[in-house]
C-alpha cells in the first residue's frame, strides 16, 4: 500500500513538472507566466519589457513599460516605486535609442 502511494505521488509530481517545462523554456515565457500569476506586481511586467527590448520588439516593450508604470502608481506598491522607476527609465532610454520608428 505504501509503495503504491509513493508511486502515485511520484507520478503526480512528474506530471506537474512536465506541465511547467514550457514555462521554463525561455525568460520571456517565464516572466509572461509571472504576469499571469501575479498581475498586480510590477517586476514581472518590467522583466517582460526587458525581454522584448532584447528581442528588438519595441512596440511590445513599450506596452509592457507602460503597464509596469501603471502598476507602480498603485499605493500598495509604494515600496517598489523607486527601484522600478529607475529600471523603467533605463528601459525607456533603450527603446528610444534603438527603436527604428524614432
């Protein structure tokens, strides 16, 4: 009986791990999932923007920068505001410097 429970537990863990593998496939997939799981936290939005900047997808990056800016205005996030604001300012400079539409 104990062995069956152990194998069942091991099988369940394997299935759950297999479901997570696509999320771990790239930084963009990981941070995108983080925005789904924690939609009110600015850090995942900042990191999604950073991934789009690295990929040269400036429109998507700018959208995520604006989303992160909206999130840090929330009073519940006041303790993160300064750090995230510095990151967003730097990312915005990169977008402006390398965006072909500018």
